[in-house]
C-alpha cells in the first residue's frame, strides 16, 4: 500500500540525504512531498555536498537545486511518515516554531520518522527523543544526549530503529537507513 511521506528540507540540506531517500521512496511506489517553510511548490532549495576527505570534520561543496513540490503543511494530518535529511538545514529549521510543532505532532501520533546526520538537531529541539536510541552525525551526539536521547555510536554506514524512529549517522548509511525505514513503513519488496 502506497504511503504519503513528508520530507522536510531547507537551503543547504545535504544533497545525497535528500535526493537518495526521495528517489528511493518514489521508486517503491510512495508519494513524497518535499517542503520547506517559507517556500512554495515549484521553488527550490540549494543543497550542499558533504564528504569525508581526511580532515577533522566533513568538507562542504555546493550541490544541486532540490525542488519543493508541496506547500508547507499546517499539520501532519494526511501524512503517513516524516523524513528529515541532514546537512546544514537542520541548524536553522530547528528554530522555526512550525517545524517543531509538526515534528512533535508526527512523534505524538506514533507515525514513522526517519532522520539522518544533523536531522537529529531538529528531533532534539522538538523534544521528541527523550529515552530513545538515536544515531546522528557524531558532532550531534551532545545535542542528542542533552535532549535525553541515548546516542547510538554506530558505524557510519549503519542505522538504528527505536520503535517508529529510524536514524543514521550520515549518507553512507543510506542502504541500512532506507531498508529499516521501509520495514517500519511496512513496505514489502519482492524479487521474482
């Protein structure tokens, strides 16, 4: 059964962390609405490409334009799940009261939520990870812990599921993250 999924993005969202789940979820038959507060359907956000090139933290380059295809909703009603990509967008999206209210509504209703990398900053700001096992980019570990979450220090290509919440540290985790999220959604993929 097809699900209607909301993807929350903003300028300098991590390119791969928006593009790959968007395309993956569409490929398996789900509908994905990409939204950004203050932007209308037909507009776009700038993405950034983060890579691990041997420095103490990731490098950043300008990525693609990522299309917004729906208006920012006033509630989670009508949606089955939420996806929060990382990158730099979460650092300012977490300051938006409408974003926080929306994330809190998804959490309170038990709908599946997938967050990756710095997406945990939004979860922490929304106060929805207290007592939950959460992975994120390692630099977000203090925020996860301060919000009452149990930081899952896992391999960069791993993911962790805690009930309806699926989290991962960074884009190398896409296969694990998406597989676990699809399982939480109840999506079945069969091979003939």
